[in-house]
C-alpha cells in the first residue's frame, strides 16, 4: 500500500458476502471495495455470527484482542482475518471461497465470541430480537478499536467510519473512553436507516461503558432512554446519510423518527452521499444466477428468455407485464400499500413476483395473494438473493412502494438489469430514479406523486401504458441499463471527506 494512503477502520454489523439481512451489508462491502480501488487502506471489522460464510482462506490471529467494556469488564475476542473477494473472480451465487487477494482489496477482521455472536441470526431469531443486543454491539464497537490497534502495526487509523447504530458506539468510545490518541482520530457515522436507533434503558449505561456525562448532559439521552444513534450524531465529526434527499428528509418529521431537531442542530456536519451498487457483481452480462446473460445490445431477447425461465420457476403465466418486488416485509417498505391495489392491477393483466421476509402478517398476506391468483401472483417468503437477481433480470418492472427509503438499492439493481423501477418519491428513490418523460425520451423509471395507495396505483397504470408501446419501452429499458450506478463518484466523495478530516483533525 502506498505510503500516505488513508487508513480507514470500517465498523459494521453486516458485510454482504459474509452475513447480511439487507442493503447495509451491500453498501458497506461495495463502498469498502471501491475505496480500496482508489488506494485507501481499509480494514472492515464485523462479528462472526453462526450464519457468517467464512471464506476458506480466513486465518486466525495468533493472539486474541481485548475489548474493554463497562464495570471493569473486558471481553476476549478471537480475530479471523480475510479480505473482500474480487467479485469478478466468480459470481456470488457460486462463490465458495475467496479468490486470491487483489491489491487494494480491503481486509476484513471477523470478531469471534462464541457466547455473543455464534447464533443463527444477526439481530434476532424467530423468537424476536436478541435481548442482549446492546451488549453484543457494544462489544463489536469496542472490539473494532482493539483490532485497529494491531491492524496497522500499532498505528491508529486515520478515520473511524461506523455504520448505523450497531457500530455507532465505536464513535463514542474512540472519542471518550480510549485515551488521548484515540480521541484525536476523526470519526464518521453513516446513517443507513434512522428507523433503528439503538434505544435502551439507562440501567445499561455503566455496563456499556457510556460516560455518565453523555447521559447527564443529554448527548446520548432521548425521551428518557439511551439512544446510541443520537449520541453518535452528537460526537461524530461528520454524519453522512445514504442519499442527499434523505439527508434533507431526516431533518423533518416523520423521516427524522424523533431525531429531526437533533439533526437540524447538527446540520453543518450532515452530508448526503448517494450509495452506488457493485456493478461488477451485479452485471447481466456475467451473472451466473440468471437464465440467459445479456447486455444492452441483446437486452430484449435476453430479458425475454429470463422472463420465461422466471415464470416457469414461479408458476406464473408469462404473457402479461410482470412486476417484481424484492423487499423486507415491513410497514415502512409500503408493502401493504401495494397489496391494497393488487386486485386492480391483476384485473388489468399485471403479474407479480414477490420475494422477501419480514412481518408475519405481511408474509401471510403475500401467501394469500398467491393462493388467490394462481399463475398471476407468486410469493416466495424467503431471503433469497439469488432469486432476487432472477427477478431483476426476468421482470419488466420492479416496484418499490416505500414510505421511507434512505437510499434503496433494488431500484438500481433493477435498472442495471433493465427492469423499470416504479417507486415512491422518498429518500434515495427520488435521487436515483429519473422520471420518464415520454415526449423527450428521457428518464429511467416511474416516480409516484406521493407515498400512498392511489398515487402508487396511478404510477403502476402508467407502467402498464408504457409496456404496451413496445418500441418506446425498449428504449426506456436501454436508458435504464445505461445509467451509471457505480460507486466511483460516491467513493471519491467519502475519500475526500476522510482526507479533509485527516488534514484538519488527524493524529
Ligand atoms: C438500509 C436502508 C436502504 C439503504 C441501505 C444501504 O437498508 O433501508 O434504503 O439502501 O441501508 O445503505
């Protein structure tokens, strides 16, 4: 690694190729890789869960690290080191072990703690969220700093970059509890989803080594409870969110989820940087998970073959316009809005393919819809990233009906595979989908006027209208596929932010 390259400690509860439940893992992995390509020296620290896919070449550090926590307690953690595989070496779906380390490939350190992490879930299991999550993720945060003390031969990182509340205590610990050298290391917090803030009772404070004055002075206190996200927003040198529009939205109710005032107060350090996607791994020209590979030139034929295969796989008839939905099944994701207008759309000839897991009532509603309209609606209640790829390739449209969407990645995957996104006008959906303008032959998708059922119905009806005009539709698909959703620009923005912070504050 060239001298002078920025040393970045990334702390995250998810990393796509190792363990993930959603977009957080995708974003952290792809950003880390893009930063590596730009010359940054990135070390990602994440727990080793029972569900983690550990690459065959991972090696155990000869000595454990020790994570100081509260009340004199220290946690001993094993460290398994590997690196982020080059996604071009093998399609994700068939990847078993990491290919050789390419230069600049970020290192990944997996924290091993049998009691805390070795479970069949990241945040919880069928019975609900794990009750010791505050302690589990405090251990991630503290353990990450301990790993960093050894990862660069004793030098500290130039920047600590923590993602979402699970990692956010790393910001607080660096600044407040680990001594003067750490206190000078600049910190960045990225908010991927403000709906989850890490809220727990004040009885946990001492146990988690949260300084009392952070509570007494209100820095980490919100509505009478500990709020990790709030505390980290207060302390971090920069707070980023995953789209520019979301950075504006969270300063107002309801997208601020109670922290809107705090975010307005901290607006001078708040910055929106839109996510990209991993365009090497997600490429219909090389994707081994889809029925037929295709590029811009043979998209109509390629997508037709993928659509037929997908319909056969899901038991759908392939004659009508096909809409896909790839989502966590939660109220915020607006799945209920779409279910409400489903009868009208099925009536007009639309077909639907759903994949996702989440709230039990929404899972039940999807199963019911499939039973009610066999051949027209298919539901796979599963977390199935490979089927998701076949949906991007085989559908005409991808619906993202969210009420709140910090960035959203599926609309970008969809465009890359030539499925036209039909989205609500929130968060990053607004920043990444350019509304179709038929008269001027511009735009890459359909943006509903509001996040409600009637606007969504109008947007889906527009989609049906576009689908019927086959020539116009083909050029729309071509424009969507041509959109640059790579990380290049955004990773450069992060890198200049790190460099500016290093210049201003660094050790
Ligand atoms: C979260 C957000 C999603 C975002 C992703 C990656 O999952 O809900 O909108 O795209 O993080 O940043």
